[in-house]
C-alpha cells in the first residue's frame, strides 16, 4: 500500500513539474483580445466578375413604395349580362333567360382626375362598372376605351377631390433581378402587396406565334383578382400592369406577367387623344434566330431577328431594309428575339422614327425607319392582308376589297391549288363588304359561331366563295 501511494505521489509531482516547465519555457505570451461592436461594414468577396456586387447590408426598403401605391390601387367590379340556361317556359313564350354575372379585378389610378388603367379582360362585356377605393368609397365608372391586343383598358370616375395616383416609370430601364412590388385590390380585401424580382423581360406567352407579346415576368405573387393591378419599383413608380399568371391549377405557382408601363402608357395616351390606338409598325415579318434556324439559312449568326419579308410601301421598305437582314438593335437596345423588337415598337406610334442596327452579309449598318400606321392584319386561314390601293382594285375591276400579301403557311398549298395567291382581293367576309383591314376585323367579330364565309377574286380575276366550318 505504501509503495502504491508513493507511486501516485511521484506521478503527480512529475506532472506538475512538466506543466510548469512548459508554461515557463515553451508557451508564447498571448494578450487578451476583446471583440467590440463597430460601425465598419464587412467586406464580401464577389463570386463572379462583378464590379459592383450587391451587398447584403443594402436591403431594399419596400415601405415607401407600398405607401406610395396602396391608396392608388382600386378594386374593379364588372357586372355583365349572360344568357342563362333556357327553360321550357322561355321556349314556350319565345324569351331568352338572362342573368347578371359578376367579375372582379384591380385597377391603377394614374392621375388626380380619376383616370384608371386596368386589363381589358377585367371589364370585357361590362354592363355596369364600379370602382372601390382603398378607403372603401365606391364610385360608378365609365369605360373610356380599350385595346384587346395589349389587354389594356381605360376607365374614368368622377369625384370632387383629387385622388392619389401612381406615376409612370420607364419600363425599358427595368433590370432583371430588380426588386418590385405587385399591388392589387382583389375581392374587396383592400390593397394587397407582394414582393419579388424581375425574372425576365420581353416574355412572349403565345407559343403559336400568331400574336407576339412582350411581358415583364416577375416572381411576385399574383393571384386571380390582382389582374389590372400595379407592378411598381422600389420608388413606388409604375413599371407594369399585372395581367397574367402561368399555372396549371389557376393559382399562383411562381410566374406572373405584366404589360410594361411604356406600352400601357402609349395605349391610354392614344385612347385619350385619338379615341383609339395608333399602332405603328416597321413593315417586316421575321423570326428569332437560333442554332437550328441559322443552320437552315446557312448562316453562323444565332442572335437577332431575321427579316423574312418586307411590307410594300412600309417604312422598312422605304429605308432600304431587305429580306435576309438581321436586326441586332433598335434605338441602341439589343434585340435577341422577336419579342424584344415588338416590346419596343409597341411603345411607339405611327410616324415615330426608330433606328435599326442591321447585319447584312456580316456588315453592321444603322438606318432610320419611320413607323407607319398598321394597315395589315393576319387573317385566320388566309394569311396577312393589307388595305388595297386603287390600282389593285382597278386591276380586278372591283370597287372594294383588301389585298392578300402573304398566304398562311399552313393553308398556302390549298389556296394555290384553287388559284388564290398573293395579290388576290378579298371583297366580303360573312356577307359584309370590306374596304379596309378594320372592316375585316369587325366582320370577323360578327361571324356566326363556328363558320366563316369569304368572297374573293382570285389571281385569274374569277370571283369565288369559300365556306369554312
């Protein structure tokens, strides 16, 4: 036992001597370090080659933007009259059952006098229109004008006081990744605000290519009832009118789309000044370049808009634009796809001048083009038509009609087999004589359900009639 205790004491003494020697001779001197809070900003290294990286401490403040917007976004109620299911009594008495149908959406006040932008689909077929403010005041609204092509409508309410309103920003200056707010007034819940970023610009939602659109895409939550509401930047300035969502369920799943403010502004200014929209066109038809299309054409260029044809007497023709040119820029704005071009042109009107940067045989050149009033229309089943000149009508000895300038690719063989080609004259649609593109569009709106009747003069001067069901 004494030996065991002696061994323990010797071991303990050896450990003490070893630790003391280390502290005395081997361990370096360390001073106490005190960590204090400072106002200095931490430095973050960018992960990419960016000159001005976004700093984590520069958080966007949405409070001012929301305060500047919520009171200028209204609830729009549309009461339309629809035909109900026919009863035996209706059939017996020869009457047609009608019932009111309610639709709702949002709108944005754009000046103190009570002018309001909303979507055309919000007020379509309206029998009665009313607007409810964020303070729960309700006013009867009048429809000033509408443009189904851009899905924009203009309303007016009369008040004795100046109203809060949202000012326009330049939507061309919007950047991908920029913070935005979507403000709506759905279902009379008063204004509702959601935040997100700009996900894409010049987005086209029509896969058929029949109508080319140019939307701002954002991940700010937009649900049914928010249509016609405001998309604003962090200053509370209007950069778009919320219009659509991409969803298989009918509810928001991460993609929403807005008509850019430059387009919306031009549409409502035209409606207020002229009573209709003064669309300007370049006078070309074309297609977005990609690897597959470039290979078909036998060219190396894969970015821009390839000019496939030129409309006669258009600004493009007069400026020397030719088939095969590749549009690279418009007014110094890069053109990567056709919707980039459409988005810029849609904010212009007839007689405005734009500068096109073209690539022709690998050489760049810039030409000014004066936009002309749209006198062409892509008619279903037929193709592109335009207002006919007097010499066109005289050639076929007809007092009225519109001229076919490009056959629909899908039906071109059918028409050519029947002697119909570019230059043929359409004289009536659904038994309505047509003298202009506007007449054609009006006649198509009045067509019988599921049928289309076309009367035309073919390339041989023969008058023919076609019925489509």
